[in-house]
């Protein structure tokens, strides 16, 4: 590939890296350039102080990276099995830091910066292969749920970078590499199951060669074994609706969203104004478009991925809907699924509209 072509694919990834790095740098400056501040460590779990701050999710990756021994780190995790199942990110950071405690916070940041760069590049290459403008990859690279993950030591940037890489590998006919990357994504964050399941469903329906779907199945078997180990070690599966104070998944569509009104009608109105056009409408479109595509015989992985990710938002628990940052983090899957689905079907309108998601970065001003 000529140098100009490489640059055409690379520039969206560089923009994503700059924006994510700027957010992380802003947070570092706020925290006195102490990289531990990115993890939002709270006294409740760091010291067991019941009057201390609960902190935020990034602290659990930090604690595991510091000391991955289950018996010792469990006391610092709100729901041990749920947090420990996301083992890949903290272990990568620990390996990069050579186990040195002072280097681990920087390693957590470095892993996510590289992941955001790589994930955006993978989507840009995916789009370019289909003859589309690589700049549409900014839909993913500048999505607030992923940019926030870089500056808060969260698992999403790595998980979705592996998914994007797996999708690109499958597009290029490298099914074994795609299966490996999708399998690894399961150990970065369990919501990757939606993309792994979509790829497996597509391969089974298409009667792909046994080696193709067996590679994906192997990743699922490994993840099932991991869940069994978590059960044996912590007394419960890692899969669940969230950490401490999480509510169950809903049975009635979007009931988790409407429950916000039971706490405050004003809050429901504000959430409707912000997330109605940016998340709820795309979710409804995603369900309808994917079902229509599958009904018409398009049973490719992108259609299944859009259906599964959109449907997952429909039944999200109230505890996720009531937390704006948690909601946009979960919606990262919808964003990537919309981009891939629209790309393979040549739907430029959803891609053009998707660029408006960039304005959601305004949420970070309060992070």
C-alpha cells in the first residue's frame, strides 16, 4: 500500500489518540500529575473505610494490576467475580510495567492509548476496504464512552479495540486471527459476548467451514471455563448487571429508562432531551434495521451484532440508565455495530448522522 493510502487510513486514529490523550492529560493535571488519580480510587475499597468515597470503576483494574492474587485483591473489589472477570487489561498493564507498582498507573494509561489508536485504525481500514471514507471511523474513535475510558483507566478501549481488530481480520479472510482477537475481547470485558455471539451466529447460519466457527467456539469455551473458575474462586459467576448497587436487567423494553421518572420527572425530561436523539432513537433504528435485514436474508455478522447490541440497550437495568457515563460506556457496542452495519450495506446516511455523536464529548467537561 502506498504511503498516501496508509496516511488516509491512519489520520482518524491519530485524531482519536490526540483527543483521548488530551482528556487523559487534563485529568492528570487536575490530579497533580499523579497517574493514580485517573483510576478514581476511593477510600471505601482502597482502605475499607465505610465513610470513604466509593471511587469509580477504573480503581478495580488498578487494584488487580497491583496484586492479581484473588485471595488478596478480593477485599478491594465491590463484586469480586464481576470485576476479576475483566482480567486482560490489568494483566497487560502489569506485564508492561514489569510488576513495578509505581509504573502500573502509567502502564494502564499506555495500554488504553494504544488500544484507542489501534481500534480506530482497524475501523478506518475496514471502511476503506469497502470504498468508504475512513474518516467515518471517528464515530468510534471520538465516542465519549471510549475516550472517557482512556482517561479513567476503564476496560472499554481495549475490549472494543480487540473487537474492531477481529472484525477487520475476518473481513480480510484471516478467520483464525479474527477468532483469537474476539476471544481475547471476552477477557477484557464481558459485553464483548454480543460481538462474539454475532460472529458465531453468522458463521453457523452461513455454514462456514468447521475450522472457522470452531475457532470462535474455542474462545467461548475458554470464557466458559473462566466463568467456572470464577465461581469456584469467588462463589459466583462474573456475568451480571453491574457492580455494587446494580439493579437487574429489565424484562419490559426500556423500562430501565422510564424508571428514572420514578425518582425525578425533571431528571427523566433531561435524560430524554440528551439521550433520546443520541441513544434511544439509534437503538430503536438499530433493532428495526437489523431485524429487517435478517428477515430479508442478510444474516451477516454485522446484522447480528447490531441486533444484539441494540436489544441489549433496550433491556438495560435502571442502574445503568441512571448513570450517564455508565450508559455511554455500554453504548460503545451500539456505536461500533452501527458503523459496521451501515458500512457493509453502503448506508451513508447513518454514517453521516453518526458523526454528530462527537458532540457527546461535551459530557467529559464534568468528568
